[in-house]
């Protein structure tokens, strides 16, 4: 039995993809996941499962799509992967609320850095299956163009990543 963190894309953001966390917990329970906990109202769920990452992602994407009526991408990580993401943060001295991690299912595109357009001075650094971004003026005003070549991604700030790691440890 392993512990996993699933990050759902576009849940409860801007009035679309509404999915109460109670319902997400119920969906996870129906998939056989155990010790289920959610964190904030934006599609973060921690649970235990015997399934592989790919099987978790596939089954959760299908269950959520049936519930909300649209496809929702799911990124899955282990607590060890999330700790590694925190320790590899290339912007440790920046305000955590202005540092974001774009979680991907695959490694970032090889040509990512060649094609980034950062008119607001945003700084971008690729990771293993994530992209770190520092938003000096905040994410809400950014005009950053992050060319992921159609890859699914969901973004969390470093504060949220830190809290998700803490929830897996206690």
C-alpha cells in the first residue's frame, strides 16, 4: 500500500468543474482508495492505494469526468516525489506564494526554454516532470506563455506543495 497525492486540473476554478471535496472523497473511496484526505477546495487529494500511478490516474480521470461531465487531467505524485520537488525548488529565496510548480505527467518539452515568453520578468526552470515558475508580480497578472506542446498540466504554489507534503507526514 503506497501513499499518493493526486492533483486535479481545473477543479473549482472560476466556476467551472465544480466538484465539492466531499464528492471527490467519495469518488476516491469508490475506487478503493483508503485514508483519503483533501486539501483546500482546488482538487488536491491524498490517499493510500495498491494501484500503480498510471492506474490511479486513469481511474480517477474517468471517475471525475463522469461526475463533472468533462475531462479533467490528474497528476499523481508520491510523497517522496513531492519532497524532491520542494528540495529542488530553484527559487528558495523568493516569496513562496509567487513560486509555482506546473505538474506534468511527462518530462517538460526539450525545447521549453527556447520558446518561453516571459514579458513580466517571470523566471522558468524545468524539473523532472514539473516546471517551476517565479512570478515577480504574481500569477494573476502574468502574461507568461509556457509552451508545453499540448501537455496536460496543473499548477500549485510552493505553499500548497509544502502543505501537501506535511499532510503526508503527519
